[in-house]
C-alpha cells in the first residue's frame, strides 16, 4: 500500500526563460513572455512548469549563478511579474517548480562579497577556502580552485570561477538556504528542482564531490525545515545516482525528495569516465537495459522515477539518437510514446513537443554557453583541430537546446521583435508551434494525447513494467496493472523492423502510424510506435 501523490500523475514542462518568449523586444525571453504562453501550455495539458533560474544574476552561466535568491533578474522582469506568473499559472492549473541552485552562488552574491573581505569575516566560512589547491577540476574546464589575491587563499568552484561553492558543513549556510526556500514556499510555488544537489555533501580534501557522507542528512534536514509537511514536487539533479542511490532520495519514509533526475541513459552518448565531448554511437541494447533497470528497481512505494530525454544541458534527443531529418516527425512521436507510457513523472523540455532539433553551429562565435566556450579554448590549447571541436559542440553542446523557442513562421520565429540573444534555428519556418497546432497529426497532439492518457489511466502511472525480448532495434515493453496488460512497441531505428509475439491485441491506445490487427508479426516502418491493450489468455 502507498499514498498517491499529485506529482505522480503530473507531467512537467521545463521552461528555459532566456529562450522561451520575449515580451519587450530586448532579444531575451522573460517572465511576462512565459505568462503570455500559459494558454498554449494548458492546451498541451502539462500540470507543472520547471522554471530554470530567473533570480538576480550576472548571467555567467545563464542564471545558474545567483546573486540574490529573493530577487528577479531585471532582464527577466521583477517580483511583480513573478507573482503574476504564479497567480496566472494557478488559474491554468499549472504549478511552478523553482530551480534551486544552492551548491554554489554567484561571486557577486552578498555572502561571497563579504566572505572575500577578510579571513575573519563572518561570511568567510559560507564558502570553501584552502591555502593550497588540490586536483579537483571544474565542470567548465581547468582547476576547481581560484586564488583570491587579497588573502592568498583559494576558493572552490566546481563550476565557473563566478560560481563559488557554498560550504554545506556550515549550519548557518543550511539555515539561510532553508529560510530562502520558505520565502518561495510562502509565495505558493509547487516545488523545487534542485541543481547538482548530489554535490552538497562534498569532502573537498578527499576529492569527494558527489554522494558525500552527509548528503542525505542534509536533505532530510532540509525536508523537515521546509517542504516536509507540504505537498510539493521536489526533484534532485543527480548525475551520480544509481537506482539504489535514487531510493535513498525518494523512498517516502526517508523524507527527502519526491524523485531525482538520473543520467545513466543520457551518459550512453560517451564512454564511461570519458569527456562528454567524445561522442560514441548509441548502444541500443544498453539503452533498453538501463531504462528497464530503473523502471523495475524503483517499485511503487519504494521510490519514484523521473522520465526525460531532454533538458537545457543536453542535445536534442532526436538529433543525437534519432532522426531529425526525413523521419523527424515519426521519430519525435516514437520517443514520446516510448517514454510517456513508462512509470515515473515525465518532463518535457520546451520545443520537444514540436520536434525542435540541434543547431548547425559552425564557428565558436555562434556559441554562448560557458561550458562549450571554455572547452573550446582548452582543447585548442591542447592541439585539437577547430573543426573537430566544433563537431563535438554540434553533437552535444548545451546551446543546441537553448536556441529560441519556435512559435511561428514570422521573423525570429515569433520569439522576439528584437535581435535574439542566440540564433533561431533556420528550420523555424517548418518547425514551429503555430504549424503544429494547425496540423492534427503533429507531434504536439501526440504529446497532448500521451499527457491525457496519464491523467486518465492509473496503469500508466502505477503499472508494473516488463521489458520484452526483441531485436536491438525494437524497444518493446508490457505494463501490468490490476490483471490487465498493455503493450508498447517502438521501432527505434531508421530501417524497417519485424516485431513478433504470441500476444493477442485488444483495444488500441495510441500509435504514430497505425494500431496493428495482429500482434504475431508486425512489420514496422522506421520509428513506428504503437500501444495496445493485450487480451490475456
Ligand atoms: O548542471 C550540472 C552539470 O553537471 C552540468 O554542468 C552538466 O554536467 C553539463 O551541462 C553536461 O555536460 C547544472 C545545470 O543544469 C547547468 O545548467 C548548470 O550550468 C550547472 O548545474 C551549474 O549550476
């Protein structure tokens, strides 16, 4: 027995504010722009928005470097606009999940400005200072330690130099974070997405960053001090989670988080322990094994899964693993059907629902992302050829996901009347929301239907999962719920494929081409996908 939660039936949609909708012509998306698109999101059917950071920030990492957690970046609007977004979203039945970035602050945050003043400043110990650096490296290239001229000491930054790491061992830091969370809870937010939360228990001297010994103590303490008695969705970003670790976060009796984002499937784009930039072909059989392991290991009542293909740090999934050219529409629907009929809370990244694609970056001056820009300089210095570095950025650079949302076929895809901060993908005249809404067979309506299916059917939310043995190109699974069975079959390839079974089909559920009459032999065209109730014998 288990308690049903609203966030188990929810479907969330990630908004990257900078690239969603500009309302004032400065070329940068903003909060009023988001509010103006709530009708669109309600039509899609989503019930929560994960809002990437909108807080005050010098924007070294597009807002993941926060200088004031209780203020809004002026390029995005102000607190009145934020309050309006919360109120309007509520009217549309949509909860706002705030991005909680508390592994680090901006170096322009008042705490760090104080901390830098002297070794005995009362905020000094809010951050991590050492007399000597060790071998820890930054996710954005180079050492994770930066020398502070005034004191001669080094501060830790696991991300950019402008993102000093907070010292979670300091109880005052933890209390300040909890107070800030309660400020937002009091405003009526629906929950938090917790940025790199698995790093807060780091032991820098032992070069331990992820999954430190006190991590779960801190999260339980946070839960009790903030959202524990509220019905909020909390999702931790945990690059280092295994299913066992995910249970520590999400088992209800542990009182930590609702769920985590795990990246085991995503990390198949490169060899383990190799840089993400050295991209390898997808091993489809591993993809099935990994996804299936997460589906079965996080049983209902013992933990909870999130489900996603895309976010603002990743390439567009159909571009890296699917087909974003001649089979783009069929492929985007196949990815959607495959993921949205699994157990867990799905997260859609803006533009995914219309099949947006990677951007054909050719030169580094077209790229804004600090991770890509720093990697480019580092690899150039190491002797890599510019064209090889650009090939990596084209494949997996973060700006692929950050090009402006394509709303219509007018200038700048309807994103802005000004000069967009990052180029609009040239395919916007065919790939845009207006065109999708006008075509009843569009990717948008496949997502709309999948979201509705989840709202209406407990088997989608809670059913057990069983992978079926097939050829590598086919991804097929059964869901079992209250004596009924549901079959999902996807041809995860550019070629035709044969699905064979001894099952007898019943009522069709969804398909991107057609529901087969006979499940004994089904010839699937590239990226065909269908779901059908199975008549048990
Ligand atoms: O990302 C965490 C993180 O580790 C990323 O740097 C990730 O490794 C990389 O993008 C994939 O190659 C989170 C945020 O989602 C990201 O946007 C921030 O830049 C980062 O934290 C720092 O806050």
